[in-house]
């Protein structure tokens, strides 16, 4: 199962990912850690300073995650990639070509996530020395997420509350999805599909 955790910076995506890793149903899944920090490790600018190369690499990392791993959980998704690319396009830091590329990748990949979790901001931004602490930036990112949910009629499970509450919500969603998959497989078998 392909599971993505999406949301603006400092909403608890990585904290949730780390908490889910200790839960039995997620232990055997490939963990694909946030691609933005990996791209930053190449010496490229991120956050509000991102550029064409940054965003193309980030979107390519999402392609790799989706096509290389059947079962994975990640704390950034193609939805995150397109949202941040859209912000950078609005501010003139990425070209139309990069925006088109990111959109094409997003449209292709989003349906391939079996479960998408979305976390809205509930807490103050924590400065870890890497993520942006600019509230205006985060607020615009959240609005762009909302725009994509509306424009593309996206579905995601919104998680909220404490880390433990989010874990419980994620487990419940996982179990429901697993039941649906099992039911569909049984139905296909019964009708020779």
C-alpha cells in the first residue's frame, strides 16, 4: 500500500511518520523520508528560495517513490511538490515549463497513492534550522493546498489532534482501506474478473 502524508511545513508530518513506524501494520513498509531535505543536501535552495532545478528534482523523487516501492509511507507527496511549485511559480522563481512538468507529475501520481493523509496547521512553527518559519509563507502554502483540493476534487483523510490521536486515526483509515481492498479482491475472484 502506498501511503502519503501531506501538509505545509511544521504540521507534524515527520513526527507522525516516525510514530507510525512503530505500529505493527506499518513496520514492513519502505519509509521514504522527506525529499526536500535530500535535495537541500545537494546544495540546492529550498523553501521560498526554491528554483526550477529544486522543484524538478523533488518531483522526480516522488516519481521514484511511487514507481519503485509497492508498499511505502512518505512524509511528502506529489501533492506537496505541486503546491510548493505553484507558490514558487507565483513568485517568479520557477518557469512555466517547470510548473507544467510538476502538474503533469502530480496528475499522474496522485491517484497512485492508496491513502493520503493531510495535516492542517494546529501548532506554531518549530524552527529546526531548515524549514521556513515565515508565517505568511506557510499561510499561502495552506491556501494553495486548499485550492488543489477544490480544483482537483482530491480526497484525503484529515488528521488532527495529538500525535497519538493522529496515529489512531491513521490506523483506522489503514484498516478500512485494507478491508476494502480485501473485499474487492474477493469480489473479483467470485466473478472471475
